C-alpha cells in the first residue's frame, strides 16, 4: 500500500488529487468537530 501511495505521489496529477482528498477529509472532520461542540454547548 505504501508503494502505491509513493507511486501516486510521484505523479503531479495524482498528487493533486491526493492532496485535494486530504483537504476535503480534514475539513469535514474539523467542521464535524465544531458542530459537535456547538451542539453540546447549546444543549447543556
């Protein structure tokens, strides 16, 4: 699996796709975390 990731990282188009997916996933985790915090604060 690491070899596939390394091969994808060498290609600029694949690297762009990987970084875009990493950004989307991290943004979703962050927004979900803030939404959970807001929910817990408002229902307390």
